[in-house]
């Protein structure tokens, strides 16, 4: 009983807090743009299932907090379900005065804007969090200068030497040695291009970090890239860098670009046989990570929220029916051909998308509990 209570407080509560904020922001993006375009909104729900608390606003929207706190949705008037699948019968029976306010009766570009607003709201949340943390706390850094190159390592083969100052990796600016480590670690078995300065001269080296398994501070196995260099650190080497408001904007955009690119590369590995299924995580793994990060403090948990928000935004843009990206795919096809796809084709697509998303959820849940050896299931 004590173990369950500890798991509930340590893992489940931080996970639900993070998920609720991310989903609320995502759905609020849909809601606000829909409201600006005059769409009649039936329900805004935080969570699924039975309503626990609810109220109606002056526009007729039902705001509700539901019993299952694992997501949420915005449902427009005339939708068949919370996934925004249009209901032809409802649209035909609606009061003619309300017809212009139906989502399905808005022009295709308005519908595209409404659907895209959810993932874009997640990206905006990520930007605001990372920007605020950068301005508020700055970042500790050490000079990006190599002290030692391991004999026989990938770095030695590529031509690195002690004293090399790293200035960029794959086009991303390196402001500290920690940047260099991170850019290499997130590219196991993928080519990276390193720009450096040696004896005042610019050089460019290309290498492929080897993939190694390490154990993080929480006992989780991680697959990272390693090249075989190190940096001796004295206390005087560590400095706190605080960028100005304008520079912080550029640094935040670069960080988001890096996360998006590395996420795409991670997913791409599975199509070329380099992917490791044990690195995929579903709700159980996210809950575990949320709980572990929460032990590091509020700032670490907020930083995790930014990362998850961006990844959820990216995932929702995948061109899979049932996801925002699937709706966008339909609407861009409609914009190109001048008329929408038939309801039968859309329905087939939604069923396929539902099956695919459900299969992914089952797989990641199985992966969490079997491959990841989640503590409470040992």
C-alpha cells in the first residue's frame, strides 16, 4: 500500500500535471482560432469520460473537467465525436441560422488554421518556457576546448587533437563543451559535421559517433553517441552566461530547431534499421520520467514540459487520420482539387488512423512494461 501511494505521488501526479497543462494549451489553440473564425463550439473538456465539474459560458460552450485525466478535446457543433469527424446528419438538421457557424461550413483555409492552431500552440508553449528559463536562469557553460583524445577512438580516427576549439556541430552553434557533448550524444551512428578552430585556422571534420549504452542517474538505459574526447574542468572554467532578450530569442529558436531535427532523425532511424524499440516510450515511461525529473526540482519539471509539449505538437502533425496532421492532409487535398474527399474515403481514413494510433499506444505500453522493466511491475 505504501509503495502504491509513493508511486502515485512521485510518478502519477507530476505526469498528470504536465500532461494536463500540455493538452489544455493544445486544445486552447484550437478553441481560440475557432472562436476567432466564428465557429460554434459544443464542448471544451479537460479529460475524458464522465463529467465531474462543468458550466456553460455565454457562447453556449460547455466547459467540463472529466473523470479520466489523460488528455482532452474541443468538440465543435456538428461533429460526430471529439475527434472532429463531421456528422452529415447533424449538419443537415441544424438550425439554418446556426449553419454558417458550423466548422464543416467554414472555408478550407479557416479549417486549416483551426486544426493547425493546436500543434502551433504546443510549439509556442515550448518557446515561452525555454525563453523564460534562459532569461531567468541563464546557463552554466565551460569553454568548448578538447583536453584529451582517446587513443583508437572515433575522434582520433577523424583527426581531432587536444586544444581544438569546437565552434559548431551540424550547423548548430557550440557555446560550451556541454553543447558539443549533447549534439554528439544525440547522433548515435549518424554522421555529424564538426567545425572547429585549430591554431587560428578553421577546419571541418566529419565523423560517425559510435552507439553505446549508458545508465543515467535514475538507472534507465540510454543509447547515445560517443566519439572519445574529454574536457578537463577547473572550478574557474565554469561561468554563468546570461543572454540578452534579443539573443535569447535566437538561442531558443535554435534549441527548438535542434529538438525537432533530432526527433525526426530518431524516428528516421527506425526506417533504416538503426532504431532501438526500447527507446520508445508511452504513457507509463512518460509518467516514470516525469516522476524522476520532478525529484530534480520545479525547473527541471518545467523543462521536461517544454520538451514533451514540442514532441506532442510534432506527433500531432503526422499525416495520420485521427491526428491533426491527418485532418490537415484532407484539407490540403481539398484545397488542391477544389472539393473535399468523399465521406466514405474520409471514414476509411479515420478508421485506419484509429487502428494505427491504437496499435502504437498498445506497442508503447507493452514496451514500457516489458522492455523497460518499470519498477512497480518487477
